[in-house]
C-alpha cells in the first residue's frame, strides 16, 4: 500500500489519498477523525474502532457507582439500626429511672403516712378520753361540766396540739387522703377549742353561765370533737383504726 497525491489532488490539511496497486486488492486505513469518501468503483467496509475502551470504561464506572451506592445504603441502614437500638436503650433506661423514682417516692410516702398515722392514733385516744365522759353525762342529763365546755384547761391539750402541728407539717409529703384527713382534723380541733364565747375557766364561772349557754357551748365542743375523731381515724393505718 502506498499513498499518492495526484496532481489534481494537492495536499490539503486533514486529507489523505489512497491508491490501490491493482483491482481487487484491499487496504486498511485507520482514520482517527474525519470523513471517508469512496469512489464509485470501490467497495468500502467501514468499522468504527476505539469505542470498545469507552464502553468498557463506562461499564466499569457504572459498576463502581452501583457498588458505592449499595455500600452507602448499607452504611445508612447500619447507622439507622444503631440509632434505633440506642434510642430503644435510652427509652428503657429512662423507664427504669422513672420506675425507681416512683418506687422511692411511694416508699417515702408510705413512711410519712405511717408516721402521721401513729401521731393520729395517739391524738385520737386522748380526745376519746375527753369525749366519753361528755357522752355519759349527756346520756344521764347531767348539766355540763367545765371540761365539757372547754378544752383549754386540760393538761394534755398542749401535747395534743403539738402532735397535730407535727401532723400538719408532715402532711404535704403524705398521700392525698391522709393530707385531707389531717388538715380537716386540725381545723375541727381548733373549732372545738375556740373562737366563740369564752368558756368558763372554773366551777364558779360555769355556775354563773346560763344553762342554755353552757349547753350550747357543750354541743359545739362535743360535735367538733366527734368530727375530729372521725377525721383522725381516716389518717390512721387501716389495721389500727378499730383499736
């Protein structure tokens, strides 16, 4: 094969002329770029070359991209699973903490209830000791006594009031029912103590008090003390209420 440039085809840029030695011969021409022109008396088979590398490179790149995408998705799934597990563990820990705090609060509340109930038990016994003679005298129709119309002069009234004050101070840490019972008992006790008409301080004062006034005072004290006993009972542990 040789390349010839006839006189009528002067060399031009990017142009090559191919002459065949004889009819029937073949020649292979590799063209990087440009246009292939074939005369009427020639038969040309044109094949595009150099595209295989591009196809292979594209295929490799596609495989790499698919692989990276799959790997990234697996990493995301793994991280999501890890995050879900951490959230579940955190939620479990929080539930455990809340449960322990609730159990601690309940235990403390039961302890306060027991302490308040013990105080209420003692106070109730004392007030019962005041009420029983009043009930007996009222049943017999005996005129009111100084003790029946006043609790100021009773020797154990100061102790009762100290215990009631401790119960009220502890009430906010007790259960709701105990809080209510203690506060109502406290109010009823002081309603029995006063205010109101000044109770007689001795027998002479009582004798100088009209009978109907003394009886009204007795009714007031007696009713409030009975109601106080009822509320104190509600603050006592159920196992001790009937004792």
